[in-house]
C-alpha cells in the first residue's frame, strides 16, 4: 500500500489519500471500507480517498436482478451499494470515496453529480469526451463503432451521512469479462475502455490527473446540485 499523493487544495488537508497498485481482494476492501465509514461517522478517523483495483469479481448492488447474472465465472459478492451488477478486475481503476457530508451540503444527488463530473473532467484531461446520459447510470462515451458505450460506473452508499463506494473507470481491463453480467442492468449498449479507444493510461498517471482535480470535486459538494437534465 502506498500513500505518496496529496490533494492540491487546502480544504482537503484532513483527507487521507491511499493508493494501491497491486490488486486488493474485493471482500478485504469492502470490510476495510465499512469499518472506516463507521469510524469517520464516529469522529475517530479521517476522511479517505482510496484508489485501487481488484482481482476479477462481480459485485451485486441492492437493485441487482438474478437474471442479469449471465455467467458467474468469477466470485459474486453482495456489495451493499446502490445499483445492479458490476464487474471489477485488473486494468480498471476504482475510487472509493469516504467523505462526511455533514461537513458539506447534505445532498445525495449532488454528491453523485459531483463524482460523475470529477471522472468526466479527468477523462477529458486524456483527450476523451465523456458524459452523463439521462436515465442511464454511469459515464458514457463513443465506442470504436461510434455508438455510445460505458467507460465508467458509479455506485455509492451513504450511512449516517458518510459516503462509501464510489466509481470505477476502464483503463485497460479484459472487456470480455463484462459479458458474464448485464452491466448495471443496461444491455442496449456496450462497454469500452481507454485502451480500446487507443488511449494508453497507466494507473499512476490516472491517479495523478484525478487528484489534481480533487479540489474542484470537493468545492462542488458545497454547491446545490444542478437540475436533473443537466450534463
């Protein structure tokens, strides 16, 4: 486990940045995240931004439908977050965001909107345009065939106004692994990655770009969420 990074913003001095570049088993991370969430709520621990990846695993959100688990070739874990089935694996960068919203605007939709914007802006730094899509959870871009495809997933849970879980972004995962599920319950569109789109981004480079924009993300948490149809 490595912790070399900081968020370039004075307001973020109390937030711990944790980075792992070797895969962390999903259940290990889930247990650690659950404990940290409770400790933050109790005032016994600092807030946390944890960037990592997992060995191949399918995770089930609270709305996951059994029919959307097509081929459980990997371990399936109930995650406790919102959403449906998601795949995690090597080549996918994950951000677990544990923040105390009592210190900020108590706006769940605003938190999700800001989180989406953080990922979208960071993808833009690598030359990729991406967006929110009305009625479809996640971060979207144009795939190699010109059709919309998902490049990032969002799934959060909030307990006692402390956030947990967060986002995943496909840098260079094995996209065939997504075929074991209906990703996030959406089967009309495919899944893509930066690698498939001809953009090579290593995890340390992604982390640096993401953290460079963390100040803007934190500032957005103090503002009212835009209307629902806003991108």
